[in-house]
C-alpha cells in the first residue's frame, strides 16, 4: 500500500499552529497560570475563571499526515475524533480506540483517558500512541516516546489532564476496518450472567461461535441487561440509521425469551452510534419525545449541541429552577465513569442500582495491551492511572443527577461511589467532580511519580497541580 503523506499545506498549517501556540505562551505573564483558550470541553467539573489569556490552540485541529503502509497517523493535539475518523476511513483505517463522542480530541483522550468497545482488545487510546510532542509547563516543545531519554514523560502523560503539558502532535497506530459492522444484542436476566459472558468474550473474542470485534453493554435494571457484540464485515446489505428518528439504545431491547436481535451499521455509523443521543442523555432535553424529535434539526442531534444546553443549565441553574416549580429538591450531578476488576462488576452494579437512582448505565471491558513496552514498568506501566496488566476491568458509566437531601453533605452520592469503587480495587476517571482526600488521591493516581514529573517538566508551576485541578476545581 502506498504511503500517503500530509500535504505541504497541512504540515505548514501545523507548524504555523505551533508558532501561534508558543507566542501565546510567551504572552502570558510569568506569574500567570497557563491554560488552554478552548471554547468547548468534554469535562464535567467546574473550573475557576482564569484572569489571564489562554493558550491559542486554534491551529492544532487537523490530521497532519497518514502513513497507510505503516498504519500510523500524525495528528495535531486538538484534532477531534470526528475529523480524525473522517480522514482515516478514506483509507479503510481507524484509530484503534475511538471514544464515543465526536468532539473529544485526540490529545484530550490521551491526557484525560478514553475508552470504547475495542478496549477489550486494544486497551486505552494512549496505548496506541507511538510518539508525542508536548508543550510542557516550562514552555518547551518536548518530543517523547517509549524509548526516548525522557520516556518517563511519555508514560506519565496519560491521566495528567494538562498539568504536565499539552500535546501538539501525536503519532498513533491505526488498524484496518471493514465497511460494515454486524451487531448482536444479547439479553441477560442477571448481571452475574452478563459478567460471566463478558469475561468469556474477553478471553477468546467470540460468542456462540462468532467472532467479536467490538464489545460493550447496557444495564437497564437488575433483570434486564445487554451485551452489544459487533463483528466487522465486508458483505454488502441493508443498514440501519440511528442519526434521525430512531434511537440506538432503544433498538437493543427485546424480551427475555426471544433470540438476540441482529442489526447492521456502516463502520462510521457504528463508531458514532452513541453520539446522536449522547448515549441516552438526550432524553433530559426532550429530544427523545417523538413530537419534539420530528422538529429537532438533524444537524443538532449530536453530543456537542447537548453539551451547549448543559452549559446553559450550569450557568442559569435551569434544572434546579424547574424542579423547584414542581416542588422537587435540587439535583446532585452524578456524571462519572469508573473501572472495577471484571469479577466485581455484578457486585458494583448491584450496589449502584440499590443506592443510586440512575438508569441505564453503560459497561465497557478493557485490558492493557502490552506490559512489555520498552521503558515501562511491567507491573503498572502508566503510573498516573495504574491498572494491572493482564487483568480485565470493566468501565461503568452513569450520567445523570439524583435528588439532594438536606441531611447529607455536598456531593454525598459521588462520595459514596468513590468509597465503593476503592473498596472493590477500582478507579474513577477525573473528567468530573471528585472528592478524594489528598492521601487517597496520591495512592490512586501515582502521587510520587507525578511529583517527580511535575518538578522536571513544570518547575515553575505554570500549570495547575493535578489534585488542585481534579478535586479542588481551581
């Protein structure tokens, strides 16, 4: 297969974007805190306003080049997966892990972690990275890889959330993909049965004699849960469309005594199957009401638009005001993704369903890819999110709100979730509210390793500390 290089204009545009970024860094006063000047975000934790101008990353939003023969791509850090996937699919290739929402950036998925239905075989997005250029807190562009002299930054960058620096360029591995995905939606009447089936599929990548290339699941209740099994195929045939009036998560449901539902999507529609309705969160805006949906512009059926509505709610407390009119208490936002070892999945889900009134919830298994990377700690190769190699975990995602009670402290439900996850030997992602004490946070997220990296690559503390950013919301 030929090598497809980025155009001269593409590389030139990237170089110009880096120059703009560095100029914006120099324009921030020495005493000023360095942050991105981004208009959009997929973070769900509040942040203090920055009185200083932010880093200009406007020129770092594209694919620089694709090497079809090597199955790699050089990508600017602020390039969205929507743009990245649209480019690579032209060559029958895709990133090894494509997070669910179109506006997640590659740099964001690596420094903040991401996950999807290929994670049981391909790990997490940062495990497909070959090389990174990072603007550090010291204002220098550092190139790092698993075998470079500064490989400690390569392994410490995931889960640092921009507190060690910001990626300007990432070289990532790609994989071949077929044009279609055949789906099976398999129902379980207990989560224990689902857990057992999921573990079996992770072990041999098949179910009932058919290959499984994609694997995730949905729990609607203690007696209704599903695994969504995908298999790549080149065979032509009719496909479903969940970008308009039909809703993907509703399509998987069927009676307990019927055979698994089969479905079929193009590879692009499969990769973005969750984006149209932000999994199921669009129902909070009325977008799943058939009468409203008929009037809803199709181009606004996407997660980025719902995020704008969320922003308005945060700004004006719309949800709490509507609850007050109905005589209901304000809500505590519970928007989290956690990971527990697969053998504890049913226990956590059972506890969650009994204690946190949120449904449905999403399940996605993952395993670290290769513990033998050069320069990596073979026991915990990614120190800021130290999952065990050769062990299967399950990501559990839940995104809604629960009623606040006057007799409970702020963040009560979220705190209870953190306690339960730690009890089961798990972690939680840091894109949303966290309430950990400093000592426990250090134990969970590589405290000493992080401090050494911070001292080396941000000696002037121009960037926020990870605990300050994730928990104290500075």
